[in-house]
C-alpha cells in the first residue's frame, strides 16, 4: 500500500507529549489561561469524557486524554507525581511565570538565570505536571555549561 500522507503530519513535531489528566475540560481551560494554549481538537467518549484532545502552545501540539482505569491511563495525581517535565520557551519568562501562577500553578523552583544560558523557573500545574518556563539568554557550549554547573554545585555544597 502506497500512502501520500506525511509522517509526522504537518501540524506535529517528531516527538509530541501525550498527557493523561483528570478532567480534560478543566485542564484545557487552565492551559489556556496559564500558557495561552488553544484547543485544536477534541474527541468525546459516549459518556461525555474526553477520549482525545489536542492543544497548541506556541508552535507545538500537546495531546491529552482523561484518566481511564479500563485503558490503564493514570494521571500524575493517581501515581503520586509525574516523572517528567514539560518545557516551554517563552519571550518573557518572568511575565509568563507570573501568569501561570495567577492561573493556579504553584512554584516549584523560582525563576533565575541558569548556568546553561536560560533564565527559567519550574511550576506545578493543578493536574500534577511540572512545567519549566524558560527564556534563552545566551548560547553556551557543552564544555562551558559543564564548567558552570560544577562551579554552581561546588558553591552550593560549600554554603
């Protein structure tokens, strides 16, 4: 079978996060208020829950589905946390961080200049996912980032 379909489809990147959340409707609204997300797709189950939804944040799509025991889908709330972070590059991390906090996120790490060339901070959304918001300030080589990291960690251990 020959296909003319493009893979990945035009609107997606090679890697696309797929999140399991409790209450997709509320989560989509939170991501709209916190990160400027736009809902681009929604497929509903017969019981009214969301089987699949997609939001666009900047140039990226994030997929999500409702927590569903029958499918083995568990949210970070059911698991007691999430082992992954999502990262969003924004033009003004300080303003974006304040906006997300005002929308209901909680601060995990405050915004600060990082050794790897970004200014970033981490927050947790009401659904258990951690998001690092970041503005890129400078290009830093791997070698320089390693040197700066070692210096930062040695200063922290001496404090």
